[in-house]
C-alpha cells in the first residue's frame, strides 16, 4: 500500500478536501492515513490470547505469517501440502481487513529433510512445484510474496549463500523461482528478502545488482524486503539512501522483519535508544516514496525468536512481555504522524457492585478491565455518587472525593494493566438510606462501558 487516504478520498470526491483531524488511536490508523503498511508477523496459535489478539487486531494493517507459510509448514512431505496454519492467517487477514504478506517460498531454513536429499533435476522440479502450488493456493489473497529469502551469504561479502538450492541448481534458481511465482499468481508482487542489507555494502550491492540484472533481462521482480533485525543503536546512517537506490531501480522496497534487540534486561536508557532507533527506521521508510511500509517481527517480546537464538538478548519489539507498550511504540506512532502524548486508554469496562450494606454503611466491589489495545501505566477511575454517599477506606486504590465526584487511583503495585487485563478494588462508604450505583464511570478521563 502506498496511497494516502486523503488522496484516495479526494480522487473519489473529485476535489481536495482536508480530512478531519480525528485523533488516531492505533498505529494502523496512522499508517493507513499515510498510505503505508504497518505490519506484524503473526503466530496464529497465539490468537487465543486476548492481549495478543487485541493488539494484532487494532494496531496493524498488514500481517505476515511468522512460520505458517514456510516450506516445512506447507510441504512437510514431498507432494503433500498442508495449508491449515497458513489458511488461518489468510482468513484472519480477510476478517480483519488487513493486507496479507506471503513468507516465504524458497528458503534454505525450515526446509524439510527430504528436499536436501534430492538430486539437481529432482530438486529443480520440487522447487518449481512448491512455488507453483503454494502461490496458486494463496492466489488472490497474498498481496506480495517473499519469493526467495536470504539467498546471500552471512559473511556479507555479496557472495551467494551455499544453500542446497545454490549448490545444486546454480545462480539461475532465483530467476526460476520468480518466474514460477509470477506464472502462478500474476497479481502478487514478488520480492527478494534478506537481512544485513539495510546499509550500503557488499551484500546489499549484490542484491542491488541482481535486481538491476533481473530488470534488464525481464525476470519478474517487484520489490525488495529489508528484514532489519537490528542491534540497539545500530540503524545504518545510510539506510535511507540505500532504500532509495533500490527504489530508483524501479522496485518497491519495504522493511519486512523489524526488531531491535538489546542486552536484557532492558532499562530506561536502552528503551529510549530503542525508541529513537525505531523512529529512525520508520522515518527512513517514509522518506522513500516507494517504501511500502514497515513490518515488525512479532507482537510481543514474550514470543520473540531472539532470546532463543541470541541468549542474553531480547526486548526487541514494541510491546513487552506483559503487553505493555514500550517507548518504541510511541516513537513509531510519532514517526507515523501521531500525537506526542501517550495514547489514552482505548477502552475500559467497569463492574460495580455493593457487596454488603448496613445501617448507614456499605462495601463496594469494583473491577476495571482494560478493553483497549494499549497497556495502562497508571489508572484513574472517576464516578459520581448521586445520593450523598461518601467514599471511605479503599483497598487496591487510593480514594479522594470532591462533592459527589469520587476519584480512585491505582496503588503502586497495580498501576500496569495490560490490554485485556483487569484490576479489582473496593472501598467502604457511607449512605443516608439510599445507595444507588453510579450511573457512569471514566478511566483516565475516557468513558467506560
Ligand atoms: O512448531 C514447532 C513445535 O511443534 C515444537 O514444539 C517447537 C519446539 O522447539 O518448535 C516449533 O517450531 C519452531 C518454530 O519457530 C515455531 O515456533 C522452530 O523450532 C523454530 O526454529 C522456529 O523459529 C522461527 C525461525 O524463523 C526459524 O528459522 C522463528 O519463529 C521465526 O521468527 C524466524 O523467522 C525468521 C524469518 O522467517 C526469516 N528471517 C529471519 C527470522 C528470524 O530468524
């Protein structure tokens, strides 16, 4: 996507009308207004977790399956295709109105053992069959495919990775895979995707030369994915120029797997640096007209691949282990044109009951649920007593009252409420015979259900 909403509206209306300055409440709203994608790598097995699902539902306008469309997931046994997990992600994208990004058709990793046992002729047939079958299955659903992933060497010198495909099929396997993908799904954009190519260097230049050659030879290629698995404080200074030189070849570019890892545990200094790094990446993309957007490689630090692969490293995403939005979240929102103040609670729900009542006293029990997509780092519950009641001793909160207006604030130990999370509190009060429940509640100034 790279079509600002305002232009789309103006084109429809035939006139340029300024869009109302409605407050955006999610990264998705901000990105959509700018005509770019803000994506997330999705694990469909986590959608049963309310906080995970709420964030995925509301904060992103693109999803890519983190693992569900890979070779080991889709063709674990030769010729036997299983699309269950990939279909779940595709259905989720359709249900939630998000763009679906395909990852990935040809990759040396997460490759079933049977593939590496094939001779060159059989491997070529198997690769083309895999590309054709998977791309055909998701035809019309996937907007773009990572056709070939990580084809260049880790040593960064621009040489090809000595994968089974490279070793047995030679340089031409990449073009062959792209041609097969185009034939299977002519409507999908076809990308080459890799890491450590965010800067201008030997590895990115090798891919630059490949794209240039494909264009000259008529091999179908539409886009380049820059994974951007970055290290804290190391956003390349020439990233924007690098994206631009690829765009100048006539392909789209996008950041496909962004995370920014640090030595754990995180602290305020590291999180501030991370916020600055995220801001820089998003800003670099937005500065390049052909940059389609930025995808982060997971919802929450809790399930990130990083600690398992880089022991002692992690905290690389926008939400922490408890689904609290990190400073990087706010930085991304700001880079996308959002406000500079932390988002107010996007939703709240309150239950209020009188647990017991006597002569002129009562005990009230309250539960506040964060039904929004952003974690609260503190909360204030407001309501009014209509019949002269007063609030006295409170637990799990501190209480104040001014006239009929009661304010209950978090205690030090229950300030953080993750999306989907709830806090219970209560207080003793007085009444003068009548004790109706408050008619309405606010949390952090926002009306609650
Ligand atoms: O599904 C099995 C499960 O049945 C089993 O119990 C469990 C035990 O370890 O493993 C599960 O599979 C794991 C899979 O993720 C799903 O969780 C694999 O072991 C694990 O290796 C795999 O890791 C993925 C990794 O790619 C594989 O190389 C990560 O989740 C995924 O984030 C990562 O993503 C890659 C991109 O595709 C390409 N670019 C780099 C990026 C990070 O490595």
